[in-house]
């Protein structure tokens, strides 16, 4: 907070110089004048952050100076000094925009504390303005937001390849926004007027996924009562987004590779091949290279998919984007929930920036949405944030000894309980925030005797 400009207005010469000495010693850029008229001249020539003025001044008094200051620049903070017998004046000054008041007689320590508290408010105000400005001028494709170096690299890659025919593989942890990137590529490309069709490969069995992608003919299997067009054909000229590509079965991998290499598909149960023209964007949170080494993912398919690779960084590796993202979600959910919350307190923002974000951007979004529902003031405070944010991140590289294992289990149990509380016992949502699937969460809870 050092470097802020403070103007002191005091006609008593001894007090004038005493205040100037104390304020300057705290690291602020201070100047002192002895009248309200001189103060107004200084305000016109210099951008001050705070004015400390005595109420009793020759000519223009402190209250008149306050009104004139706020009329000139409402963002200049104001502290009024008044005698104990005129406390009503201090209350009136607060109503007219003063941030605080100091009653005479006072000691310099009291002055330092009042100024420190006031300048912390100034710091928060400027921080909010900075974040709002960054949000308005953000480097973004629709809802992908960030100014960090890793995200700038992502934006540059999107711009460079958006109109190409190359297959794109997006890699990133759960909750980093892989589908947002896929949408950004498609809707900023020359294919934007054509279909964009997403499919979650992990949500369908191998047979159902084959039918979904390539279609089927009547009688191909039980329940196939009519011909069905697949996504490859339906998305002609556009884009198919294959999320969780690492989960497709080995049998389907060969069929999929043929479609990528030849641009031909064969509906399930048909002998006829069809030519298709579609762009593939795939995404995964798995290490496909390791899967190739293990033999669970075809090497030729892997190399066909990763013509262009986009690595989405986890939120913990782009901490400078947390504030901008938080304000983006605050604006979105405050409006959606008919709230008038427009700020995040400095303490809450620091807590958000310190947290490790295992659930990445999706977890941040959920927490801000929850905060807008629970906050009753016009700013997000620590009290409206979940207790999980104060928990240390879980780690899996602790050395194993009976004592350590017991400690880790207790930490795991506490962390899971906090996340379940935050999601109102919704285990599906909790598993997403924890970065694991629902069955894994159940197994962990059983092992920890939490069911």
C-alpha cells in the first residue's frame, strides 16, 4: 500500500507538521496545506488517494471541503478530524461520504491505524477496478478467460489452427475447460455455420458409441427398428468433439482410425461405406502416451489424433487468472440469482488465490455460484466461501509409516467431508470437484468408513 498520495489539511502548524511526519514515515507520499482553499488547488493539480482534514479551518471548513472534494472526484477518500464535543459533525461527515473520522485529542498510533484501514479499502477498490478492467479487456474466446502466459499460448494456438483441417487433441485435467476450447476453435473458424456435435466417449458402451458415431441400419442389433444417421454424417462440414477419447474401447479404435485416415464411415450392420467431411477435436485427461506404452491405446490412432496438441494448464498453474475468472463468474451468477453483489473482499480474493483448486475452473465457478446464493452483503466475503478452501491440498507422495498413513486418512476424510458439505451431499458433483469418478469416491468413502 506504500506510494499512495495523501493530502493533509490542518491550520495548526505544529499539528500540520506532526501529521506530515507520521504519514510520510509510513511510506505514503504526503503533502500538507493549512487551508481548504489551498487544498482545492492541490486537488485540481494532483491525483490524491486520501485527504485528512481538520473540521475547523479558516475560510472553507472541513465539511465544505469534503463536499467539494466528492463533487470533484467521488473516489478520493476522506478522513475528518474533529473535536470530541462535535461528534455530530463527524457522523454528518460520514453520511456525506467520509470514510472515517478521528476525535481530538488522539495519539499518532490511532491515526496510523485509521489511515491503514482506510488505505486497505483504497487498495481493495483499486484491485476491483483493475480486475474489472482486465475482465472487460480480457483475452478470450467466448467464455475462455485469462491473461496468464499459459493461456495466451492457448489463444495463439486457437487463432493459428482454427481454420485448418488438422485434428486437434486437447489435454487437461478435469474442469480446465476442454470443451470451451473445442467450441472456441469451431465457432471462430470458417466452419462456424456448420454443426458442432459433442459426444462423451466415457458415457457410452463401445457398441452404443459406434452407433452414435457412425450410425446403424435397421436390424443391425436388438432395438434397431430403423436406420439411424451417425454424428460423422450429421456433422458434415462441421466439427465433432470427442470428449474423454482415452475411454474408447480397443475394437472401436480401429474403426475410428479408418474414419480419420480415409474420411469414410461404415454404419453398424451395413456393408456400404460413406464419404464424410468433418473435423475431429478430441480431448482427454489421461496420458495417452502412457496408454500407448501399456498397449491400451493404438499408437497409430494416437499419432493421427495429436496433429495439433493444446495443453490446458490447471488453475493452480495460472494463479493470476483466478481473480479475473472469479469476477466473471460473480457477474454471471449475481445477475442470474437477482443479486447486487459486485465485489470480492481482499481477504476472500487472497484465499481464492492461495487455494490449490483440484477441481480447476469448474470448482471455482461452483464456489462463486454458491457464494452468490449465501452472501447477504454486496461483496463476497470469507464467510460466504466454503470451509474446504482453508484445507491444505491432499498429497499422495507422503512416506508410508503407520503414523503417516493414519494422518493422511484423517486428512482425506476431512477434505471429502468438506467437499460433500459444499455440494450438499451430491456425490456426483463432489467426485467432479475432487477430480475422481463417482465409483472411486464410493470406494474411498467405504475404506474410510464414511458410508
